[in-house]
């Protein structure tokens, strides 16, 4: 599942939490101009990682 936040400089960041071999992992990326752009990128990354 992805979470989103606006950073100080006005760009958006997504953060995805998932489990690998019983251990929690996080993937994040920032630099998106608007929240929908971050949401699209997070959705693609979740598909790549195999997260529903």
C-alpha cells in the first residue's frame, strides 16, 4: 500500500511498504509535481513488486 506526502519544496513523494521473506521493506521516490503523478508511479511500482 502506498502513502503520499508533500515535501517542503512542493514536490510529492510516495512510499510503499511491503514484506519480503517476513521482513518489512519500504520503497520511496520523490520529485513528482502533483499527487496524481505520484499515485500513477506508485501504482506501477506496486505492480512491478507484485503488491495488490
